[in-house]
């Protein structure tokens, strides 16, 4: 039997297959933006051919498929979402547009022009309902069904596809929201309804409303996508289990994701930090910065002391998603990023990308703009005759002509211009990585840089050299690392309830009631996976803050029922944690509880990493050829090594190139590359 992980990116779809003997094989297929499910099926078809099976035979022998996709992220960013309406408490329909008053968190105060915000739901599709729920949960004004029926008539005229229902204080009592949802579902066919009390039941009306709107607008889009994918797989004989990778680093069933599609935003990139945590246990690295460089973006994350860093919420352009996600910073810099000149005449790379269609000029698919990949071909880093394992012949002359457009404006040669493009994108990516390291108070020199994605190994040494990281790690399955990482994913979901109280006055019985409510919700979602309470792993935590503070600190609680003593212990834990984070504590100030959190997971069956054969010879034995590569302003005769043949213990001194079927490892001068026992490449800069 086989287990398959498929990660859909903006340019390529990666597929990793695990067989009964624990062997893993990786495959690549172009992504299909018009319908991403086609690219998924194509990548699985490539895998089937490699195992000398028909698609039907392969899928019949596949027991599990885990899928990560950028479909949700792309839909929100491009606003290619369902036509959505918002029903809120009367007088509060503009919360989504007011946001946080004058504080624009997604733009710099120094920007000369900030474009006007365009909410996912325009004002004429936002409706107010005369209901009232107090913060205590007491409902003083219920729902008038006639009022809702009048709104429904307008929704029908507008051919609405989705409705977000978000009432003030529904986190304390969701009854009014549920009543409206029931009426909507009764009178509107094939319309997706999302309640804020289900997707994010916490205090904070803006964040809750925005998240509910995103969830609603994605509902029809994701349902259509996943249903189409399920149907295609089943029609070809797949009878196993299909799970979907979420932004919180956990996999979940299709039925659960369809109900809460907001969890799919950031799906693919969230896998890399979790995979790094798994790999780090074997190679002895606890502090890792991940740099996933694909064709369109660089997604960077961080692993500190062996733990993946999660954050409460993220911005998607000017829209706020409030669920818990893996902390990933994305910038528009990838192999397909286009080189251009700004208004000051400075060379810029990205964020616009050639994507999968038409792709870089060297792909020969109609691209005309010079990209990072075109520059890499000119420099000799990417072979024109061994791209994609030799399946695809690159147009080197076309790449040269595209780079010449930039070279003529710079007054440089084509090769010097290609190196300028490469240096610029490496600097841009290194600067992007500082967003989650240096600018968060971490010394990047204490971290190793793990580079992955199709273009990560090509630029890794240059980024690591600029950042001065401990070393650069190129994992064995670098090109498909996010897909490979999904084998390490637990199945899970996180839950939240607001509980606002002075810590000294907190009621442990009420806290346990709320936790039991979340556990029951988890069991309902896990029921389709036949998971019992005994199989469920629970992690409880609570958000705390000093009275009057804006920010909160999350602390872990015992997994058993919470006792009075547990709450007493929290005080000392909070003072200590606050001092660790901010170098001070306030022992005489009251502490407030804000939110109770629960993460429910089912542990995955993860196997050990297989070790590769050790070498007894020198690296020269694995040299396949030599070619001219451009380093430090000149062409150098460069040895090219055959990656699949390299064994543990091999040491390669730069300058050199390692050719893998799905990626290329560039070892610049003054760098050394060692192959570890698991087949990973560890690069270090030699100390002068």
C-alpha cells in the first residue's frame, strides 16, 4: 500500500510517495491555476507511471492522501471568492470596513499613497438585524423572523452565494446567530452560511467579523474544489482517506475543512516548519529558519527550541484572519519572479511572477519577461539539458535575449546582469527572513537556515552567507519538502472560547465546562475519522494579560480537569513568562484571563528517517561532468556532481554544482558541502 502527499504551489505541484518498505519517491508536475485539481491528479499519474502501474491500480493501492494547497490563499488575495453578504447587529454592519479605526497595520505610515480598502463584502450587501446580546450572554432581544425573511428576498435578488452571520457578543451566546443560520438554510438553496460563533468564538468584533467573512466567501470556492478533487480520485479507484493540510500545521478531513475553509488559508507553507521540527530531531538542530523558495514566493518560518511558532491571526493584504496559524512570512520572490526597474531606475525583482503559465522565458511557453530562473540558466547554475531530471529542455538563447533587455539599460554584459538579478533576489529574500528573526529579537546567527522548494537549494548559500547563519541545510527532498513534511503532520484542529475574568476570581468549574464544550466539538469533527476520546491528544492553554494591557501571553494548562491550584500556579508562571519576554514583570498588578484554547490532535504514524550508504572514496568519484559557471564576476570551470549517487560522508568544496532531478544545489566559492547520513546537504562558509 502507498501513502501520498501532494502540495500545490503557484508554479509546480509536488508529490511524495511512501511505500510499505518506508521508501520515499518525489515527483513534480506543473500547477494548473485554471483548476488546481488537474495538477494534483497529474502528479499522482506521474507517480503511478514511475511504479509501473496505471492510475487506477496505483490509487486502488493508496490508503492515504494528504493535500496542501494555495487555492484558499490565492482566492482571498485575488478576491476571486464567492459573492458574499454580511448580516450583523444593527448599527455594526461597518465593523468590517472601519477595522481598527485609523490604525492601518498593513501599510507604512511613510507611504505617500495608501489605496482605499475594498472589503470582501461591499456596503450594499451588509445588513443590520435588530438583535441584542449582552457580554454576559444574556439575550435581551431575540430574532424577528420576518426581518430575516425580508433580507433573504434581497439576497435572492442579488444571487448571493454565501452569507456571513456575525452578531456583537455572540461569542458569549451564539443562540441568535444559530437562529438566523437556520432560517437562511431553510429558505436559501446552495448558499454557504458561516456563523462567527462557530469559526472564531472570541471577544473582538472586528477580528471575528473579518474571519467570518473570509470563511463565508471561501465556502463555495473550497467546497467546489475539494468536491471536484474527491470525485476525480474516486472515479480513478481511490477508496482511501483524503486529508487536507491546514494553516495551523494539522491535517483534517475534507468534511471538516469544507465547513471551516478559512483554515485552508496558508495551507502549503505551514508544512515546512513542522517538517523542519521532525528533521531537526534527527540532525540535532533545534533552532531553524525555513526558507521555502518556489516559483512565485519565498515563505519563511522559524523553529525555536524544537517548537513550531504559532500566532493568533494573519493579514491577507488588508483582510484579517483571526484563527491560529503557523507563523510564516511571505514575500514575492521566487524562481519565476520578474526583473524590472522602478521609478528611480533601480533594479527590482518581484513580486510579479511569470508563474506556471507562461513561466520563465527559458521554459519556451510564451514568456517574455526576464526572471530569476532565466538568470540562473545564463549563470550556468541551472542546466538547460537536465531540468526536471532531463524531462524538459530549456531555451538558453531565449533566456539570454530576455536578460539582454535589462543589460542594455544597466550598461552591463548579459552575465553581469544575470548575476545582478541573482544578487538582488538573494538580498531581498535575506531581508524578508529578518522580518521573523532579527526584527523579532532573535539573533539569526544562532539559527541554521533550511532551504527548500524548487529554487531554495539554488539560492540557499547566498542567503545564508548574507545572514551569517550557523549553516545551510538542503534536505534530501528539498524541492518537495512541504509535501514530504505532510507525512509528519498530526490530524488536528484548534478551538477557542472567550473567558474574561480576574485570575484570582476565575471559576474552575466554568473553565472546565468551556473546555468540555470544546472537546465535544472536537469529537464531533473527528467522528468521520472514527477517532474516540481515548485516541485524542489534548493541549489546553489560556491567554493572560496584566489588567490594562493590550497584548496577551499564552500559557499551557494541565490536560486534565483544571483545579483551583492550577489557577494559583498560573500567576507565578505568568510573571515569569512576562519577565522572560519583556525583561520585567508587575507582581502587584491584577492578571486577567481572556481566552481559553484547546488543540486536539491524533498522532500520525511517523517512521524513522532511513540512512543512506556511507562513502569510502572522494567526491570526485561522483563527478558527472564540468561546465562554465559564473561566480564572483567571471566564468569558472565548475565540477558538476550527480546528486542521487552521492553517499554519506561526501565532502565537496566550492565552487561546485550538485544536480538533483528536481532541484540544483549551488555551492559558491568559499563554501563546503557535506552529505549527512540521511542524504541532506549541509553547507558551511569557510572561515577566512
